[in-house]
């Protein structure tokens, strides 16, 4: 049984990572992992637009680092 890490759960409600691509669950816009330094661009009218970070990959890296520091299981 893994301990839920709430900031990560929140992140995972907004974003999904597959095959090196980050995708917005709301509008399906994509960002490649090597573009982590660029702001994420949603499609017009996306419900998640403006509601959350423009740098989701950077946030994910911060979350992973926090998880490591806390010693929580990452999955
Ligand atoms: Zn979106």
C-alpha cells in the first residue's frame, strides 16, 4: 500500500505523461519532455488554462524531488 502524496495526485489529475510526451487531460495539448523549460500552451477554451502552472514538467520534477526527500514511494 502506497501513501498518497496529495500534490502529486493533484498534478496527475491535470496531466498525463506517456512516451515522453506531457498531455493536458482537459484539452489534449502536448508538450515534449525536452521542452520542459517552455510554458505549456493549452488549446483555446481549455478548462485547465490559466487555472494551473504554465510549467507542469518543472513542477513534476519538483514533486519527484520532494518525494525522494520525504522517502515516499514514487508510484
Ligand atoms: Zn489544456
